[in-house]
């Protein structure tokens, strides 16, 4: 029996407060992003207790992020077919079980495998949480814009808090508790999600495009492995080249499969909205520039300025402040002016922050970086919620989980590319690293000019006044 999206949203909206919806949907995003960084401070202790080498530790970190990225498209399609509330509940349960597996790991191999499953659970949670938020406020543009701002802020804050929270748990209870802490949080999340009266978007008659999903997962895995590997010198570079070629072949095969599939993982209606592709491209640029540059700046602080890891983490506090301020403000800004203006301003502020880094030298002090540290996340935090709202407004509500999955897959992949490309430059002595930062800052500034042009194509009223692009809703 089919349920109308409009009635679903209205039914869900009436008994649920704004704070409840935002808190419930943001909880899963917070957890998923937290486990990207919380494990980093525990790696030395894990190595000592599980007799793990450097390669083992790299896989403990990469297994999660890679599984997170390659599972997103499939997770979005699954949520659109099962219903986003069921999809979110499935993701939380899977994430909790995998976290228990991580905490009980007797070896590094076991831990790596459990981290893969944990990444899959996070991938299921993220697009379905955003889709549930979007469907709840689908007929209230102002509320949706504010809610998306808080949702994105939760992810940014969790990334920043990860090392700090991990250090506290490690000191007080041991490394296994960085995973066990997820269990009560998931239990709370499941209880809260169950209070949603509906989780619309079900398409019970649709099948899953298994072949397309396998092609997408293989392509993203090979692309990520090839890019990360190519940043290191050695005899393995030839193998990385094979990975990259194979990734291109998987991408071509994915296109062929999608055109012939009766229920494609990326339906054509997804791309009917004029704002969709420009908004996704904007988000890809934002992730490439942010994650790549932050990786380089972290190396600069520790290798050139001699900061300890803890002191370097504290030095990034202006990033947290910038994200929090702009994400919260962005919702009201989008509700009043639409998506395009905050996206344009966000790209300009972000570019200004990178332009200030063009003066970095090996003799620069922390004070020379502070304003750039603040402006970069300030611009990103202003533009990204607006971009997310534009993506959601450009597709039918029944495809919101798939749209969210595609957006976050693209952004996750570009973040990995940014770290691989810019991180490969950050090698050598202090002067060489400083020169690499200047070169990266110039590249990021130029890319953000491109993001400005993409934002202009979104249109001034993409998420304003309740107007949604005319796309097929059958």
C-alpha cells in the first residue's frame, strides 16, 4: 500500500518538535563522523596490546573510511526502498553490533574487519538520517534550512571532538571504550527514531541494482586505494597505476549497467533538477580543499612549529568555532535568501582564508595562521548547509536518501583525494612544507573560484519560498 510523501511529512511533523527531530537525526551523523577521528589517539595503545605494525594501524583507520565511502550509494538506495526510518534503524543496529566487535577484537585483523562493518553501518545511518530530516520538514522550507544547518554542524563538531574524547576515554577506561561508548548512544538513537510515526519514501515494488552497486563499490575502492598508494614512493606505484585504470573501467561499466538496469541505483529523475549537479560539485570542491589542507597544516604545526599532537589539536579550535558559528547562522540565512547567496558568500570567505595562507613561510608563527584557520571553516560552514538544502530540494522526496548518499559519497571521495594529493606534497623540511602549503593554498583558491561559478548556477530561489524544481514524482 503506497503512502503519499506529503501526508507522511505532515503526519510526522505535527507531534514532533524541531529540537527532537534535529537531535534524533543528528545523533547518527555525530556518531558516524566521530569514529573517523576518535580512533587516531588510541593507535599506539592498540599497537602495543594487539602486537600491530604500522600497516595494521593504517588499515584500522582506512578500513572504516573506505567502507563508509563505498557503501553509501547502496545504503541510500536501500533506504529509499525500505523507508528511511527503517533504514536508519538498520544502520544504528549494524553500527552498534560492529562497535561491539571492535571492542572485543583479539587481533588487529579482527579489529580491521570489524571496522569495515562499522563503516558500513555508518554509511547506512548518514543518508537515511538526512533523508528523514528532509522528509519531516519537506513542506517547511525555513525549518528545513535551519535543521540542515544544525545537522551539518553536528558532524563538523564531532570530527573536531573525536581526538579529545578519544584521549579522555583512553586515559580513564582503555582503548576498547572508544568503541563501547557507541552502544548506549545507539540504544538511545533507536528509541528516539522509533517515536517517528512514519518514515516515508518506501518503494516496496522496486528491486535493488546489485550489479550497479558492486561496480560502484569496486570503482570507489580501487580509486581510493590507487590515490592513497600513489602518494608514497616505492615499487608498489605500478600496482597503484593498475588500480586507477581498473577504477576507470569500473566507472565505465557502472554507466553501462545503470542505463540498462530496470531499477538503477541512480535513477534519472535524480538529475532532473537544475541545481542538483552544480550543488554536488560545490560540495566536492569544499571537501577536497578542506580535508587536504587541514592534513598539510597539521603536519606543518608538528614538524615545522614543533607542536605536540595535543597542542596541534588545540590549535585547530578556531576551526571548530568557525564551523559552529556559520552552520547555525546558515539555516536562517538560507530560509531568508535562498541557497545561492550563502553558497556564493561561503566560497568567497573560504577562498579568502586560503589566500591568507599564501604568505606562510617556515618562520611563520601560529598567529599568522589564526585568521585563515577561522575563515576557512566559516566559509565552508556557511555554504555547505545551503548546498545540502539545494540538493535535497532538487529531487523528489522519495529519492532523498539516494540523493544524500550520492552527495556524501562524492564528498567523501573528494576528501580522500584531497588528503592524498595535497598530503603527498607535505614532505621534506620546514621550508619545503611551507612552500607546499603556499602551492596548496593557491590551488584551493582557484578551485573555490570554480565553486563560486557552480553556486551561481544553483539559482537564487533553489530552496526559498517552498518552491521545488519540477521533477517527476511518480
